[in-house]
C-alpha cells in the first residue's frame, strides 16, 4: 500500500535543516526510484495531499468535489443520495467575526469534546431540517455527516484550507450556497447562550458558534471501496506545520523516521513493493521500489540523498 506523508515541507520558522537527522529516510531514498512529481496551486479548494489520497482510492473529481462525506456514508452503509441531493461534512468550529473578515480557529485547537459536539448537533437538527438538511450523527473524526439538496454538486474548500485563518476567500459563493451561509451566520446567535458554550466559557474555551462545510461531491456510479486499497496517509506533521512551529515539526519528522520510515526501509530491503510520497503545500514527489541492476544497486549503497533540498522543494 502506498504511504503518503503530508505537510512534509519545512515551515517558514525553520530556517535551517542541518540539524534534522532522518537516518532511515536517508537510507531509504537511494533504494527507491523517483517517480511522478505532482504540483498544485495553493489557492485550490482541495489541497494536494487530498487529491493524491483520492487518486489512490480511484476517485477522480473536480476541485472542491472530492466526495469524502459520500465515501463515509457509503462505508456506513447509509442510503445513497437521491438525485439532486448530496452528502457533506459539517465541522463544528469557532468563528471570530471582525469588521473586514471572518477568522476560524483551528477546530483541533478548540478542544471540542464528542459530548459537546453531539449536544450542539442535536440542538440544531430540527433547525437545519427546515432548510432540507438531514444530520446523520457525529462521526469519529468529529464531523457531522449531513445530507441535503444544498450540497449537490457544490464545490467546497477543505477544512485544511480554512482552519486557523480567514475564511472569506474559501466560502462558497454559488446561489445554492446562500442558505448555507445564512445558517453559518445564524448559528452564532442561536448558540450564543447555549449551555454548552456557557460551560466552555467557564473553562476559558472558545464557544462553538458555526460549522464548516466540506467533503461534498458524488461517488462514481458503481463505486466499491474494494476497488482500490487507497493509501496510508500520515499527517502527524500537520499541526506543527499549521502552527509554523519549526522545532515541533522537526521532532514529529524524527518520530516518523524512527517509526513508519524505518518500517518502509526494512520492507524495501526485503524487496517488497514500496511506495512513498512526500507532500508539501504545492508539490509532491513519489518514490517507488523498482527492479535495479547490479551496478545500480552497488551505486546506491554509496549514494547520499539530499534530504534538506528535497523537503524544501515540496
């Protein structure tokens, strides 16, 4: 199964990689052959790592329509969306409304418990139903799984794009999205005095006052999850990268090197199928184990991978 490491490019705060020791990655790369290099603009609705993850599952979709919610509903054996309807993820979050922009706190930093999310979701179930949106429960990933006509063929920005920054640029502007934007705004008033937020305020936590819409898109007709095994996605660099925390990112990389990368190295040395993709914000590089002649194998024993240059190129 392919392995995809996201947020592999150093954050801006890490000015030098000279102290980053990744011995297993340095030993692994000479055994592999560089394959396809992928690029993507940083203003696309779907980030590069999500596009590659979808491709590994055999899903090809336009920007903003990677069908993550429909895929989850399929895995839960929920009825398929009817014509004109679509699945979506609604992620509870905190919005800070400023005079010229709206900023969303990173939901992973908001410490929203499953119990809090469920209580808020149940409070909004009937309200959302008035706009034809059916909630199908809180999922293990913290998202509410929702079904409605408003989500059908509606391109939406990944949570990875909007979390921790201004959301105005990422909001859907299509006419069908107007009720959704209204609901997002009205949630701030509806939840202003909610008991869950009163309790959160007492613990000095940000209130839950909106939701982010993502994961829209339809599965191809006849899709089955057994068609493709997908990829192992390792996103342990994500939080440090989004916080622009260079030391924490380097520490997370060293943990990856001692764990997953070491496993891939042992796998490659046994001659087993091995594929690794290192992914940054705008570029990704894939490496695969290919049959090599004697001279190539001998040369690779003395080859040295330029890890800093590779990671900076992503």
